[in-house]
C-alpha cells in the first residue's frame, strides 16, 4: 500500500449513524407512537369500510372512496416517517 491510500483511509469518515445510549427513552416513545398510529390507521380503514357499506346501500358510494384514500395516505406516511425524515436530515 502506498502512503496516499493509507492517508485516504484515515480521512474518510464512517457514515454509519450511531444511536447514543441516552436516546433509549426517545426511541421507546417513537416506537409507541408509530405502533399507536398504525393501530389507529387500521381502525380508520375499518370505520371507512363500514361507512362505505352504509353509503352503498343508500346509493352514495363515491364519497367514501375519498375518505378511504385519505386514511390510506395517512397509513403510508406513518410507515414511511423514518425514511422521510432521514431524507431531509
């Protein structure tokens, strides 16, 4: 190995993030918030589904489809929150 490659190996930082041990409580809160959000998202899909059944019997089925789209969009945002934040940080 030449001296240039040895110096380059010492200069290039390791980009792997390391979570400090003090962040354990924050990570627990974030995991709970994510889990609760996903449970509420599933509950929202069930509620919208019940509303769709009722509205289809009345002949008003198109409005519930928009509500389902918003609930599913919320679920997608919750599940991809870490990736979204990582893209900006």
